[in-house]
């Protein structure tokens, strides 16, 4: 289980595999100077609900992995995450896929 930390105080726990794919998508958008929302469902142990953060090129992000090996990246999942990240609602974790992104991922 990995951890994404935003601006030093907002933290979300994610599986290392998902976190590695998100790091690629987020890094690509920030490299292009793009800002966007990233949203996730909060765990019941932290009060439930949803959290959204505005990610921008000057924000502070830390990707902490607890596994010792980098997972193999799935290009189709990176494409699907990138597709969703470019939607008005922003980035969220979508199920891993081996298929190219489709319209119903946006929403």
C-alpha cells in the first residue's frame, strides 16, 4: 500500500500498482504545465465521503511506495487514466484495463 501526499498534509492510501500508474499520468500533465482535479473516495475509517484536490505545476507531491519492486506499467491503463484526467471532472482511479479508453469512463 503506497501513499500520495499533497502539500504535506493531504494523504491518500493507494495500492502501489495504482500509485505507479497515477504518478506517470500526473507527471505527464504537470510536465505540460496542466492543472487538474484529482478525486477519490475516502475510507470509512477516516470519515468517509470524497476528497478532491487541485493539482498544479507548483504543488508539492510525494509518492511513497511500500513495496520494494516497481510494478510493471500497463500502457492501456495509463491511457484510460489520462483520458479521465482530461475530462472536466478530472483524474480519478478507474479499473485497470487492457482496452483503449472509451467515452463511458468520463462522467
